[in-house]
């Protein structure tokens, strides 16, 4: 089974849930997302911190054609829901099927040209020098992983990377939004090592147990929280559904020390937030395009329509991308029949994603974008712009117009490779260029003395309301 990456490497922050490449931030003071900050300097910033490289599982959406705050490290407390991927790869772009196992198959000549006798001899020579002269102990497995990662680095492509089995498993949270755990976001101060609950997700075990944002975790099953990195602490909180984890916490708001036994469960993180603004204008923020995002979007849309929505603002600021099928399914709800996006590989094989036209919007729409709206977000923005189906407001988008495919290896590791370019419905290739908004407007928070973010002081949201009211 092949996964295809539609997420840009907007910011790479290590130390997030076992070196997970990407995780969402949360709304902080004056709009600055807590966890992974997406910008530096003074002033509020809206939206969420997104980065890293993640992908999409083909086959869930419609498709036609041939062919990852100061000193903070954001974590999600839980274990991952990972399916059996195997080593059977379906190459949809070429229509071919390749089985790779036990050391490789297919282009053996290419493999032999890289790992020829001279290369093997040089690796052994380097290993001998390390063994003789390196000042500290070494780990053989780490050295091997370095070799594999170095092969990918030879491509000079920051999106093509090697994952160990643990790294690959951790990335699945970003892809699916699902994991086994308690449904709490964790942040760690790198200087004091204090671990704080940054967010308690609605409908999760952590909410049911009574945990609150800003609670300080003292220990997890008798292990002191400050004794390790948050990435390692998260592994102690993870576990099988139905089992419990014991937490000792300090609640600053009351000065209490409390104990919690929280039952782990299958958790799905929300990636869509919605509310009704003034004048019956609906607002939907999509934080990332994950497995359940389209369903969450449709639920939010139906709720807003039930409240009498007459226009819609879709907020894609700081949305670094995600699953192709998720964005395609959402655009299928919005657009009339026609092409949404297409990809082309190095052989010229083209794969098209289309809207059926069964449903489409008949009310005005504005889409908010910025320099960190990337990849799948740009598929959304590009299609809306090409169809003249809404007004893009903000700043030029990130500019990631290439696709990565994640291939699981036979030993549980994985490799992510750039495999294709993608194009907007009108054939625009936006890589390194981005998409220009219809209305260029830098973000400004209009209440600099405010301690908490409020939409009424977000100039880009207010501009969208103005445009939709015309």
C-alpha cells in the first residue's frame, strides 16, 4: 500500500512525540499557537503550527485517471493506530504493481551501481576508522540507520527521507489523526523540563477523567515527568486501549496535587473548528487534512447551514497540508463537476482527481491563506481560484507543488520519495512560487493590548466578512 505526501516541510521541529515530524499547535494568547510557533517576533499569529512531511492513503476519496512558545516541545499523549501495510506497493501513477522484499527487486542494476565493490569497501574502511578512533561508544544500529538516511540525503531533496520503524509509526498520527492514548496535548519547557497539559481534547479519556489545560504532570506511573524528554514520556502514556495510566499532577489554578487513573482509548484528534460569525457568515478552520477531516468538515458545514448560513469563510492559514483524498473529498462537496488537481510523474503519466458535481456551493465564500498554507492547502486554494469559486485573502502561499509517496519496507522501516509534480485545474505548477491571493493583506492583530485571541481583532477575518457582505 502506498501513501502519498501532500504536506510541506514548513518548519521542522524535532522532539515531538518520538521525533514525529509534525503536530498541530493550539490557540494561545493573542492568537499565537502554543506548542510549535510558526513565526518569530512580536505580535499575534492566528491558526496552528504545522510542519513536517506526511501523506495520504489513496482510495478514500474520488480520483480518476491512469496513472512535521519558548522552549516548548509539543506532544500528543497516546499510541498510534497503525494498520498492516505490508510490502506490496500499488503504483497508481504508472498502473504497475511492484513487490519489493528481502533486499529489493526491480532495478537491480541501479542498486548494484550504488553498492558496488568500491562503495562497500569504503563503508567498511570508514567503519574501521570509527571503531578505532571515535572517542565514544557507538551503536551499530544507529550507524546502519545513518547509512540508509544518507542514501536519501544524496538526492538533495528535503522531502525524500528514510524512517526507522519507530519514526514511521510516529508519523501516522499526522496522517490519520488517530492513536491509542488519553487525548491530551503535552508541552515541555526545555530549560526546566516541566511538562504541562497544553490541550485536553473534547470527548477523550483525559476530559472524562477531569484533566485540564495548564495542569502540570508530576509523574507517569511513578516515573518523574522531568526526568526525560516529553517524547519519551509520551511513550509511557501510550498503551493498549482499555488499559490505564496513573498520572500525578499539580493544578496551578487551585494549588492542588491530584491523582488520575486514565483509561486509554482509540482517540481521533479534531482537525476542523467551526462557528457562526456575524451576519450569518459561517467560519470553518481546517488545521490539517487528515483521514477524518472531510467527515468533520461536512458535519461542521451541515451544522452551519442548519443555523441559516448564507456565506462561508474557510481558514487555511498555517495549514501545512495532509491527505490528498481529504482535500479532494471536501472540494468535491464545494465545486461543480470537473478537474480538481492532477499529478504527473517523471514518465509523464498523469493522474486526475475530479469533482462529481453531485453537490456544490451556491453561496459566497472567502478562503484565508498565508505563507504557511502549503501543499494540500494549495490544492484547495488553487482549485477555488481557478474555478472563481471564492475570494482568496491573505498572503502568497508556501509553494509546494510536488508529491511524496511513503513506501513501507519489509523490516518495518519506510522510505518517503518525491514521486510527482501536481498542477491546478488550469495547469499551473506552483512549486517554489505559491498562489497569490485575490486580496493581498498581511496579518495584523488589531487589539495589541489583548491577552487572548479574538476573531473581531483579526484583520484578515474581518476583511473576509467585509468582502462577503458586499
